[in-house]
C-alpha cells in the first residue's frame, strides 16, 4: 500500500531540498553563461567574467558532489578532477587556478 502522505513527505523532503538548491545553482550559472554570450564588454573584462563563471560552476559541482556521484552523473574520476580545482583545506582556490585568476586580474586591474 505504501506510506501515508506525511511519512512520504518526511522521507523525501531532504531530496527535494537538495534538488531545489541544485536547480537554483544551475539557473544562476545558466543565466551567467547566457549573459556572457551577449555581453558587450571588452575582452579583458570578458576573460575575468568567464573565469568567475567557471569558478562558480566548479564550486557547484563540489558543493553537490554527493548527489552528482550518487545518481551517476559524475564518476569519481570526474569528481576528483573538479575537486582538484578547489582546495578545501583552507577554502581557497587551488594554487594553479588561483595563479590563473591572479594573472587575469593583474593583467587587467587598471581596466577594472
């Protein structure tokens, strides 16, 4: 016969919450990416915005990694590659990505 409505809701509410958060992250990332396609900014600023968009996307993959791997959307190898871009030991950007961002920002800081 199945569960009653309250038990079913209680059982699935955590999953619904994760799905809603992931959907919101996707919507923001999708809007950001779409805006970059039509942005009328100079190439230097566009490079900075693309780097920030990529960083936000990788952050979302890491933040929702459990759901991505549990549901089979990401393999553990793909997750490891995404995680290598961010360092969780001190919540800072991985050194190679950090150097990339610093290079982009330093190159364009006078124009910002």
